[in-house]
C-alpha cells in the first residue's frame, strides 16, 4: 500500500510487541513516511522509552510476554493520559475489547488473516489517533492560554453564557467591587454592580452583549459604579463560537483606562492652554530659517507690532521688523542663546516700541532661530518716570510749606505721569473747603479758573477727599459730579492726599490713564502725601516747641509767683493787724521786680471812690494823680472791680489810649498791664487789690488764678483779724433789724403755725448739719412740730420741752444759719424773734467792725430789711467771761448743756429728769451727769477766777 497522508511524517511512534502485523506496520512507516518509529518488546521497555522522549502514538500487541497490552495501557494512562494508544490482537474477543476500552485505549484493532488489510487499517487508525492527539493538545494549549489570559491581574474578565448571564469572573474583576461575586452567577451582566445604576450605563453594556450574541466584536468606554467614583473602563466583548459557528459563550474584557483618559484630557487641556497662551500672551515668538525667513509667527504678534501673522509673513525676513545685525551669529553659536537684547521697533501705526529680545538656536520644522520679543516700552517710561519722581522726592525735602510742595507736584507731573494738566487742592480746616493751591497752565486752559470747593461729596475734588478713594475717569463728562460741563478735559484722575487735599491730573484725550499711568500717578501722590505729612509734623513740632517754651516760661513765672504767695501766706499768718496784712501783701508782690506797683484800696461810701490803705513798688504819684471812681465803664480797673465784685484784667494799657484817661497816666509810668481782684470772704468785701506790670500780657490765665486765690486768702485773714478784734473790744454796737422775708425759716414757720418763735443764741454744728434751739409761745408744741417737719428748709424736728402754751424745739436746718455767717465776721446774732406779721433780728457787732459790713451782710441775705435801732454797749466783763467760758467747752459739752437747759432740767421743779435728757441725746445717764458736772466746773472757773483777778486789779 501507499501512505498518502502526511500526518505521520513528523510523528514519533512506539511499537510494542513482536508480531508479524507489527513488523509490517513498522516497515511501511519507515519506508513511506518521514516519521520516527521505535520498537520494543516488553512493557518495561515501553515505559522506559516513553519516559525518555515524547511519543506521538503507541501501537501495542495484546500479548507482551508475561504481561499484556492492557497492563501497559493502565500504566501509561497514569502518567501520560493524553498519549494515543492503539491495541491490536488476533485472538480478540468481546471481553478483551471491553477491558481495553475500560483501560482507556484510543483504538482497538481486531487483526485479520489478511496482512495487507491489517496494515492498511492500522495505518489509518494511527493517522486518526495522531491527528486526534494533536487536536487535543491544541485544545489544551488554547485552554491554558485562555486561562492565563483570564487570570490576568491587569484586566478584568467576565465569561457569559449566550444569553448574557454571568458564568465566571476573574480575580481582577472581583477586586473591583465589594460584593459576593459568586452570588451574581446566573444574573444578567448589564444589571451587575460593576456599572453605574443609571439607565444609560446599563443600556450601553447590554448593547455590547447583544452585539456579541449576534457574533460581532464590539467595545465601549463606560464608567464604573459609584463605589469607586471617577474610574473609567474600556470594555471589549467578543463571541466564542463552536465548529458549527454557533455562539457558545461571550468573553468580556475590561481595562481600567482612567489614567489614560485623564492623561488625554490633560493633554487636550494643555494643548488648549498652550494655544490660548500663545494667542493672548504679550510676548511674541517668531521662528526663522538661516536666511531670516519666517517659518513660524505667533498668533499674538499684533499685541506688539499691530500686524497680523499673515502680514508678518508677507514682509519676508525678520530684518525689516527688528532691524539688521540684531545679534552676532558667532556669539549665538558659542552660547546657544542670547538674552535681553534691547532694540527699537516701529509698529504698524508708526509708534516706536522698546523691545527686549531673546534669541535661541532651534531645529523646529525647518526653523533655525527662535526670537522671543517682549515690549518694555512702558517699563522704560516707568523707569524714567521713577527717576524723575525720585528727584522730585528729594526736592520735597527742601520744601517748608504745603504750598511749596503743591507747586513742585504741578511742575513735575508731566515728566512723571505724562499728562500736562494738573492741580493740587489743599484742605482748609477753618473754612472746611478745598482751595486750589497750585495748577498748571494747561489745566487752566482746558478747565478754566479753579474755585475753592466745599469739602463734601457734591464735587469731584470734595468727593475724593471725603471718601479717600481714587477716582479715574476715561471721560470725565460721564461723571454726575462734574461742576463745569464746559471743560475740555476728558480723562481725569482725582487722588486724595490723605488729610491734606486732592491731586488732580487730566488730559484732553479719552482714556489717557492706562495701568502704568495710574500707578505712576499713585506713586506721585504717595510721595506728595509723605512730604505733606513731614511738613505737618515739623509744623506741629515747632508749635509744640513754642508751647513748651511758653510752658517753661509760665512754669518759671508760676514758681516765682508761688514763692511770692508762700511768702505772703507766712506774712499773713504772722500779722496781727489789717495794716500789717495790707503792707505785707503789696511789698511782697513788688519785691522781686515781676510787678511794678501794687496797692490795696477800700470804698468810701460817701464819695463812692476807692481810698488807698497800703501800697508798695514804683508808685510815681499814680495814687495822688487819679481819682478811683467806683464804676464799671471807662473807670480805672480798681474802680471796676469795686463796682462789679469780680476780677478786672487789662492785658494792654496802650490799647484804646484816647478813650480812657487813666490809661495815659498809667502808660507814662510804664504800667503796661493791670490786674485788679476783689478781697471777698463769705460774700463780704474787704477791699480791692490792684497790681501793675511793665510788660503787656503779664497776667496769663495761671497768674490770674493764683492771684484770685491770693485775694480770697487775704480776705479770709482780714476776717480773722476782725473776729479777733471783736473778741478783744470793750464795747459793742447792737443793731436791731426788722425783716420781711418768707424764705427765712423762723418767719415762715411763725406764719404757718400762727405763733411766736424766739432764737436766743446757741447753734450746734455737727457732721449732719446745723441745729438751733427755738422757744415757742402761744402754740401747741406737737402741732408746731408737725408743721415744721413739712417745711423744705427744716431737715429734722425734735421737741425738747413742752407746756400748755409752748415749749422748746430743736430744729435741723438744710441751709446755713445767719448766726454762722455773722460769727465769721466777729458779730453775734443775739436774738431772732419770728412772729406771724414780722421778724426781728438783734445783732451785736464789736466796735472794731464797721457797721456797714453787717448791714451789707443782712441786706444781701434777706429781701426787705429795715434798721430799727443802733446803740453802743459796754460789755467788757461779761464778754470776757462769756468768751472764756465758751472757749473752754467742747462741741459735745455745749450740745448736752443746751439740750438740758431748754428741756427744763435746771428749772425747779425740774421739767425733765437727767435720764430723760440722756435718752433724748442717746447717751447713758452717767455720761449725761458727767458732762453737766464738767460744764458747771468750767462755768464757775470762768466766773470766779476772772472775778478774783478783776478784784485784785482794782485793789492794786
């Protein structure tokens, strides 16, 4: 036979056994095919051969010595299950055939008597066995390859059945979601949680599965489920068909392309950004070849040159744009790049631009040189303007006034900001307005005269000053605050100069203030404001220095005055007479030369003029040459003070020289300023002190205050002298007044209660106020007590004693009692009797006290006063005993004794017991009796000791 199939040409065949039909098969293979055949006779030999090299097919006889071919099959299938084995035998039977099939033979051959037929069948079966084995191996390899691809860690793979339900998912797919993937087997693929739950996402995935069911390969990009947001998968779906072309499964592969999508998007954005940047950046990029011909022109070339890219190409070479010999090519070759080449270029409109050009060697699409051009025209202008501004700032250092600075600003504004029209308004705080301190001629030509404007928001300068905000107008006529509609100004800028005013710059061109001009204008205004601040500070410092100098001078003067005042105080304390006080005051005031002349005068009521009591200094006959009339108009300052009772100060005697005659006399004696002060204590005038200086404005506020206080001190000392003299005088003047004044507490109470009230001395001064004792006649003491408690001038009422038609009350007064004011002047309110129709006052004044002083005090205190009588009494002995006794008592002892007296304790029989008086005074009875015994002892001492000395003196 002839073997026509080439399957066995490359096969490795093992023949096991030694039968004739095997030998014939071996000869045929070796002679007609290129296959390799090996023959062995026993099972061990066969197993050893298979173990050494791969065998494509084994042909074995049934009988193999003591073993059989079935035993060989069983041994081989344990280790090489895929190797095809053909078992043949002449002694075949159904039992052997069944056993062979169970063992796993590939084919079973019943050998016939015909050797040719047997050999032909065996060859065919060997070809089929080898071919089947090859197919099995191929399928296994493919299965392994698929499994390797299926388990790829970078790609998610899903296997679906033909209906699109999930059968398998690899490990990568399982890691994509936090779900139990085994529970999803058998569910439609498009409903699974790998995709967004949106209807659109599920529709896209289902469409992919449908295409695969129809036998088509397809892919799509879908978003993964929200569990891992912003992830993108590229899904590829392919059908798997059997030998008949039927779809038996669907394989879906998913690759995470999130990074690629992001990269692509970033690349697109970068390309867009690059394109927008090239179109909008102010630097221009040009590329030329070696001959200077353009190979690339940046789309934004018009920003600098005003030409379009096409117009630049039409120019041919770059020399016409940037000029010839822009750079040395040898330098470029050595350095590869040349930077900051400054040149001048003219744009399409004929304007010159200063450029900085960088040149670099490149190799880009036929281009050899890359030019990067930057317009620095405004920067150059700014540098020049800043240099001018620096010079201007230095000139500010020498300006001493705000107006000088304003003039500098206007003169240099054109060189700094490039506009000719400018003005500076300065704020006038007194008028609350902005005045034009300086302006250029161009401003006046375009806008007309500049008036002062009120510092409010109605005008452009006022609004800028009030708000503190810069105002820039491309066209000033668009502003509603423009007050001059006829102005030829168009562009304008109003920049506040802090608290000093406003800087105005303008032009007759619309839109003249670009960004650089605005910046320079702001810098100019800032420098001007700093200079104005400096001038203001220096002015304040000079003012403060002057004030400090004045304060030092005032302090020196005050120290001198205080020194004089202390000396006067010491002299006043030591003085025992009014004359000593007057002379000491005048001499000490003029002693240090600060004051030229001083004198003290008293009003003579008969002539209504001032008479000098004492004087000192350089008088030069001034007192004799003038009559000091008491009056308030045109009279000498001493007369004005005597009339008004207030301080009179003349800072400049030379003023109004012709109007007042006294000024001429004073001026001829170098009396340049005058101060006259009243000597008043407790509303009683003790005279007038007048002081003269040989300089104008010698009496400042501090001097006036100190001298006024000195006048009060002098008056108090004079009052003390009068009280002392009153105690020592041997006779008194008794004055009886009848008054009619409803405000006097005794008058009002007598009228309200329709009774008679009598005060007979005794005023208690406590920290709570003043208390007096009054005797009540013709009234029930309880009713009067109720009536008194309702009067505004009475703070407290206490009944000390009471009988059928009267008694004694202790009244607490809210206002000072007349007896206290009289006592300050040495006089005594001996008795005050209030009746329903009139009130009588009996006052004892020492002979040394002018009765007019007492009358003045009474007249000043009450509304209607009439003097009933005046008589002189001698009371030397009584006065001495009375004074000695009262001086020996304490305030508490006097209060206890008065209360006991008015309560009837000393009457016989007693109207009040000691315990009752003690209870009234809120003290213990022993304390009350102790006070009474002490007062009695002091009274007897005053009477008997004084009487003893008096008798002894008479006997001598």
